[in-house]
C-alpha cells in the first residue's frame, strides 16, 4: 500500500499469534553517523504515539505497529488504524526531517517499499 504522498508500507498477518503488523522503513542518509540515526529513532519513540521506531541492519528507520485481533476485528477500526499509520508516516517525514536525514533520493522512484 502507499500513502497519498507515495510512501510504501505493508500489512502482514501473524496468524498464529493473532496480530496484524503494519510496517515500512524510511531510508536514511547513508553518510549520516549511526548515532544520529539512533537519536532520531529515540526521539520518534518518545514523541509519536502508535508505531515503534528502530534502526535496521541497513541503518534505515523501521516503522512498525502491531494490532492484536484475538477476539475478532472490527473492519472500521482496522481501516482507521491503517489510515492513521499512513498519515503518521507523512507527518514524520514532514515534521522530523528538517536536517534531511530521511533520504528518499537513494531509492529509484523515491519511495520506501522494501519491508
């Protein structure tokens, strides 16, 4: 799936544990120091409600939210969570990228789609 601005994300079913995972990665500037990347993930975990932010082995920002569905799933709530996740991705890029650390220029087409 994609946000209105074209940021790609995936929805995965973790059937045995009754979870739905919504996630993506945001590519970070390859030249930026790793401590700056970890600082961004820490700041996002402190400031942004819903997803969890980590730095993956490729030194990109992983964004994930896990939604439980043990007792069923209300479709309207599911759609609301997915739409909120997409809006949060765009908010993060607009609000937390003043220093250019999030860098779509390294990707062909400029979109995050790996995860």
